[in-house]
C-alpha cells in the first residue's frame, strides 16, 4: 500500500521531467538533422567540426573556465569568513539577494557603471588616470559574469563548511599543523563536494551565456550561447542552432559526470585519510 502511494506521488514529478526535460532535448536532437530548407541531413554536424565552430567552442570553454576560477577565488574566502561571523545567515542573505534581481536589470546597471560617463570612469578621471574603455572588453565581460555567479558558488561552499566537524581542524592544529597545512589537508578536502557543486553551478551556465556577451562585451566575446541565439533568431537556421545545442548538452552532461561524486563515500575516504 505504501509503495503504491509513493508511486502515485511520483506521477507529477515524472510528468514534469517528461514534458520540460526529455521532450525539449528530443526536439533539439530532432531539429539538428534538418537544414534551412527542411531537408534531412548530417551537414550540420559536419559544419560543427569546422575551424570556426571549434574555435568558438574553445573560446566558450576558456571564458567559462576563467569565470569559474575567479568565482571560486572570491567565493571560498568569502564563504569561510561567513562561517566565522556573528550574523552569518543575515550576511549570506545579503549576498544571495542580488540573485533575485532580473539579469537584464543588472546588466544595464553595469552599462551605467562602466560607461564613458559612468561612475567608474568618473573615479578614474578624478584620480588622474583618465577615461578608459571598460565596456565591450574581456575584463568587463568576466567581471560582470563573476559578479552574477558569485552567489551560486558561495552557497554550496558555505553549506560544506557549516557541515564540517570543527574538532578535526582543532585536532590538526593540536598536532602541530600550520593554518595552511590544516586548510590544505583538512578543510579543503572535506569541503571538496561544495566546491564541485559550486563549479557545476557556475561553469555549466557560463558555457551558454549570450545576453551578457551582447550587452557588456558588445559581441567581442562569441560563445556557443551567442551562436545558438544567432541561428535561431537571426539566420533562422534552426538545424545548426540545434546542433550546437546538442553538443552543449553533451558537454554539460560530461562535466556533471566528471565533477559529480558519491558524497558519503568521498567524505568517508577523506575522513580516513585525515585520521
């Protein structure tokens, strides 16, 4: 009886997965086998392996890597300091709060900040550096992207630090470990699951950015997401856009498999190593 009830409650979940996950993926794969004229072809897949699209793919992975790396460099110390503050839940809420604001509004806010007559150039002019071209550069694109994705990196790392047993750190310090050794041998291995989850939450969406590349980078940065948008909305080549999306989905699945791990097994192994 209990099994039947549990299966019954699974029906809405399975319907949701079928309608909004499986069906879109099937449609994307289906459209990838058609050209602009509606003929069935494999030319889209052949075209993807040309130098133009391969360079675009490498560029997308490179920018996604930079965004993830800088997000991690900022998020880990921030999450670590948060766990040691008095009102950490309040500070965490303030960090997450900007993620509730529409992405387009945040992008336009940075257009004002980084513009020729914006606040940043005003400060640079005041200190004698002069007006600089900040918008439509790699710097502005990476900076804004990191700002947007920081909360998604901080949250899983913060949760991992909160779940960590502090007595392990105290024991390491009592045994003569320096702060850096304690971090390298105890804290970081025990929070590796949070780091992996944060990297997934940042790297995967960073691969398919397109609105920020248009508004902040001025199309100087071309990613797979930008190419998909162009093919679907401008050139109307849905087949090529779907083909790029298929490879993007495959890349995301591979990344999830590589960065995923069995939490209990990994945590137990790390605890044994520390012990």
